[in-house]
């Protein structure tokens, strides 16, 4: 994946061929990340991995390429953009009359089957936004892990901290988010 960092540098210098080569290399990995995230969503989610990746790629292409120092920073930003797309999508569904056409489920079914609707996703987004207000790094860690698919070592490298710090802060952030989201429901 060292090629990705080199292609990002060439793209930042205006090399259009580098962008084309970069697209073919990172598209599959972005699709895998999107697919992994959407598998954790409700079964009838209307946004498909390909649509999520295409929208994220269009937004990434509009970014200042100099902000992509390396592969890990690129995927961290991609994770942030995918999260925003999913939030926008959930807000749109949540705004539709009578629950956005989501199937009715009893509380027992929701708990047993893990059905999550746009409302739950918006609660997560609100909690992450609150977390970022007092601990931006913890919010970044959650975002990179769950929206970007980065592992502990990759997050440590991107954020310039130790693996132990990432592990500790991830556990703390997950516990705080769980408590916050439980209070919202």
C-alpha cells in the first residue's frame, strides 16, 4: 500500500494519471469498509456500499489533496466522510413522515434482532459530536475504527500516539458512547 501514499503525493501535485491509478487501487478497499459498516445496519437499509463509496469518492476528490499525507490519513478522512454521508441519509429518512417507511417492529424484536433505524444512527452521531466536543481524539478513534476500518496500529500511526493509548481511549470512548446512547433511548 506504499503505492497509495506515492499516488496521493503525485495527485497533490496535479498529476491526473495518479488520480486514475489511485481510484483503481483504493476503490476496492473503500467498498470493503462501506460494506462492513452497512452490514451492521438494519437489513432494509436503502444505501448500498457502492452508492456510499461513490458519494464518498466524489467528496474526497473535491478535498484539498495536500491534506492526504499518506494512506492512513486518506482512509481516516474517507471514514469521516462516509460517516457524514450516513448521517445525512439517516436525517433524510428520519425527516420523512411516519418514520421514513421503516417497518414497524416491537421493542422486543428490535432488541432481539438488533434492528437499528435512522433514529438510532442519529443518536450515535449526536453522541459522537458531544464526545468530540471534550475529547476530539477519542471521537476520531471511534470514527477511524468503526467507519474507516483502521486497526489499532494504523490509528496509533495516524494520531501519533502509542498503541496502548489508542486501546485505552477506544475502550473509554466506547463505554462513554454506550452510556450516552442508553440515556438517549
